[in-house]
C-alpha cells in the first residue's frame, strides 16, 4: 500500500478519540501529536493494560495474606508503567501499520498517516517511553524484571499478527494481560499457577472486548485483506463472545480457588469469587447491547470494559479487608 498521507482532522484531532479530551484541549500544542500517538486521548487502553496488573497484585496479597508499603509502590508503578508501555506499544503499532491505517476510515487521522509525526520522530518517542518504563521495572525483584523484559516479545509480534492469522486478538491478549504475571511475581518473588490461570482469564476477556472493537473496522479490513476475529466470526460473534465470557469467569474463579484453597478465611474466598461472578454479569449486559452494525455502540461497549475489569479488582480489595 502506498496511499499518500491523509489530510489531518481539524486541529489534528483523531477521529475515534473522545471529543474534548484533555490532549486536544489542555496539553501544550507541540506535545499533542505525540500524546495522540500514545493514545493518551483515549485512556481506555491504559486501563485495560493496568487492570490485570492490579488483579495479579491483589490476588498475590490474598495468597500471602500480607500487604506492605512496597505493594503500594507496585500498584503505582504498574499504573505508570501501563501508561508508558501502552504508549510505546501503540507507537510501535502505528509505525508498523502506517500504510494500513492510511486506508481505514477510522484510523487515517492518526498522527503518522495524517503527517503530524514522522516515522523517525515516532521511533524516538517509542524508545523514550520504553526506557522510562524499564527504569521503573528495575525497582522490582529479578524474577519480575525478567518477566517484564520477556513481555516485549508479544508486544513486538502483535502489529503483524493481523497479517498472518485470523486471531490477532489472541496476540493482543498475550501482551495486554502480562501484567497479571508480572505483578504477582513482583509481590511473591516467583511465578505460580494461580497467576497463570488469571492470565488465561485475561486473555479470554481480551478476546471478548477486542472482537467487539474490531467489528468497527470489519468492512475496511475485508477490503484491504486484514484479518481479525470479527471477520472470522461474522454473524456467529455473539456465540463466540459468550464462550469467551464463560472462559473468563471460570478461569478467574479457578485462579482464586487455587490461590486461597489452603487458607482458613472462607469469607475472603467467597468475596473474591464474587469478582468473576459480577464481572460475568457485566459481560452479559454487553452481549445484550451488542449490535455489530452500529460503530458508535460498539465503541461504547468496548470502553465499558474499564468497568468490567474494575469489578474483580474491587472484590479482591474487599477480600483483603476481611
């Protein structure tokens, strides 16, 4: 694809960003193209990357029955790191997909295809974000540092997945839920099976919400030959989403039971299990509202997954109090 760069939206805004967001209204003008490149004008992605970190940390604290000031730092570091690495990952994605983005109505206004940021400038910005995130990672134990470095592999592969598989959303799940493994290990010092089960729950959740998201571009993707689960599932999307929902709930419940089964605190176990139960109900609500022909409704449902992911985090936090 060699399509020429598109004319930017008015004031350089991105088509699918929330209108009146802080980047477009408050950030210094010179920083706006780079913040847009990092999707700072669309914070939902940072939440979706951060929440599995908080799941992993909270469940690890429940497992060891201990919470320290250092765990507070892990939670804050995960938040900062999620913002930075989501930004670096999105920058890498836009560098890799710049020709595809120029051919898709929803993405042609992004900074690189619209000409707001050069590829060289984007590479420098990506490296800067990743280096700051690496400095934060160095405050964790060695096992967590190793996992953090290993996380770069699925991040690097993801932008190319849509070119060779119908399941790029699975690769996104591998990358976006890595924090469940990392935060667990940052607290406990070792990776254990409950964290792996929680990671699998997160991957199923990502398949759920990112299939909804991908339906916005299904027609454009078909024209340019880009693969996605939205195109693969087509009219059977509700059936597949229901399965992903059930896997999410079951695997999260399994991780909780494995983490707490040797403890005598039955009340904490019951409260923690309320997390996947309530999360499943929120995902059921999304299924009832699903209309794959309505892009605006699809985007609203996708963004509602911040609430979906916060639900188990809140239940885990409550369980820590008993």
